[in-house]
C-alpha cells in the first residue's frame, strides 16, 4: 500500500467567519419542520458523542470526516502532522509529529455524508444550528419533509465535492453542516425574496441589531465566502474554513430551488409576515 504524503497543517477549529449573525426572520412556519428539527438533534447528539470519545473529538473527525487526499488517492495512507508544544519558556518550542491518519470507518465516498454531522467545537456547532434553525423551516415548508431531506443531503454532498475539487490534496478533515446549510440558504434566497432578517452586526466591540432584506443578508454572506474562497485557490488549506464548500453548497441550493420552482413541483411559499424588530 503506497502512502499519500498530503500533509495537514495545524488543524484549526472550523469557524463560521460571519460578518452578520441572524437572530430570526419574519416568515412564520406553515408546518412543523420535523426534518429540520431531526437534523438539529442528530448534529447535537453526534457532537456530544465526539466529546465523549476524545476531548477534542479528533478520532471521530479522522474516521468520519471527509479528507480530500483520501478521496483523491483511494487506498493510500494519508500522512498527517500533529503539533505538540514541548516547552513554553523561555521560547515556545513545538514538536512536529508525523503519523498516518486513522483509517476511515466508512467507505471514503460516504464521508461526504457523515462529515455533515461532525463539528469542531461548540461555537462551530451553535453557529451552524442557529443558521439552520432560522432558514431551514421555511425551506422545508416548500419542499415537504422528504423533499427537504433529499435537498439538504444533496446540496451537502455537492458542497463537499466543491471543496474536494478546490483542495484535492488537502489532508485536513472537512467537517460540519455548513455546506448543506449554505444549500438551504441558497434555496431560501430563491423562495423568499420578500423576507426580512433581524441580524446582529458587530462593529468593533459594539453589537448593532438591524432588519435587512433576506436577499441582502444572504447575498453579502455569499460574497464574503466567494472573496475568501478565490483568495485561497492555489495554496495549501491552512484555515479551518472550507470556503468552497460554502460556495458550492449555496450555488447548488440556488440552482436546484430555482429549477424546481420553475418546474412547479414545490409547494407555495408562505406570504404571511411576523413582527421581528
């Protein structure tokens, strides 16, 4: 068995890097979003299992996360680097330890799905679940329960493929629901152009709340991902953010939702509003 020498820089906790934080939208749910609630619960329970497994959940991340180099070089051992601090004073000293990644617990292709339910920390988890809670219920209203589940998983897989295509030699495990949630946000952009979002905008140390058109909020979010993603091309992935998963997921959700809306297979959108300011 040959070894793939794709190496992993220090694994940083995934961050959402959002300039704006949504609090709620003004579109009420028409039906109970059972699938959206189920995804929220599965993500939470999976993260608790990660914490119980190891303090930082690294074992499950390597076994169930999507490692692009593992997809690119099937059957090869991916060599990763761990960084251990051996001395703090008088000068910090870091020891680099190379080791093979833990073997995948499922066929590597399935990690495009299993990676969606793993998270790198509480902030990563809470940020993702907040976005999913706010935007997912209204998309499920239009798609129906089964359709929403397929839409969520499908855009998540396409998001993972976009990240793999952009970083095929990366040995950093890709985890998190962000790609699938970006797909939900792309669908929301198409289905609810009239919606508004109450958001928090941090400026220095002051937090401002503002009501924005949903398409403006989502459009700015996508533009940030696009700018960061294009600047990351051509280099090793050293950030904890899979920008191209966000970009690919949003684009996939936008295109699929627009196509299905034009085809007339989706349920009518909710036009009622609720007070959010």
